[in-house]
């Protein structure tokens, strides 16, 4: 999957911002668009909404598509609406909050299953700040973006444990042969100021 340029990253964040402002203001989903170029490529994507406050940022919503099942433009639009109105952890975003919300878009690579000889070797294969994780069984699944490990200062083993918990599984389930562990990478672009400057984000 080709990397996004900074200009393309800026464009996807602005797409998410326009979608957020429009949907929260009108509660109407945008009409389907014909996506071209890199926006027309199927790619996983997550949209994260962070609420700015004097004491720092706090999560306001995060929804996305782990797998490349939608065109990137459509994935960003739908994930933005989901983050604003469908994240079960939060009430829907209100019009009064828009000026204090910072939009972040993560464009994902295709997840790959991590293969090791012994499950205890899994932590050694994970690059903190680079790899995100999906842990799943036939009936449960959980995902954590790469930035989560850095934001919460998690070791690779901790990251595996927290992804299991996100999936609703026992914390040490990643050690079990029947549990699938996948990794992916994310190109992340985020607003520094609401409706303002956008930058590429690295997590180290």
C-alpha cells in the first residue's frame, strides 16, 4: 500500500472535519461520492475525536474499519460519523463542542497475522509506536491503534494484554494457540488546532 503524502494526509483530515461539522450541524449523512485516486483505494481507516481542555486532551470518540473493505474516502466519512454519534462509550457530539474537538485520521495497512514458534515470543515481534494490534477469536475481537501503546507507556506484553481486554477476553489470551494476533501500521494525521494546522504524527 503506497504511503500517503503530507498533502494527502491533510486532505483526509479536512474531509473528516467537513463531515463532522456537517453531520453534527444537520444530523444528515452526506450523499455518496465517487472517490478517485488514493481516496478510491480500499484501505482500513480510523477517525479519532479528541476534546481539547485546559488540563489536556481527552478522547471523545473513535470508530473505524480495521480491514480494507471500503474506499478510503468512504471509510473516513463513515468512521467520522461513527466517532461522533455511535461510539458506545460516549454520548453523541454536540454542536457546542465542535470548536474544541481535534480530528485525527489513521490510515491503516492491511493487518497480517503474526507467526511465531512459541506464543511467548509474540512481544518480541511488536514495535512500540509502529504496530497496532488486532486480537480475535471466532466470536470476539479487539483492536488498539499504534498510538495507544505510546500514550499509555505500554510494553509490548502490556499492549497484547490490553488488546485482549479490549476484545473482552482474559488478559493472557494472547498466549493461547486458538487466539489470532494480527498487527498493522498506521499513517496518522491530526489537527493541531480545530479547523486549523494539520500535521503528520509519529509515535515513539
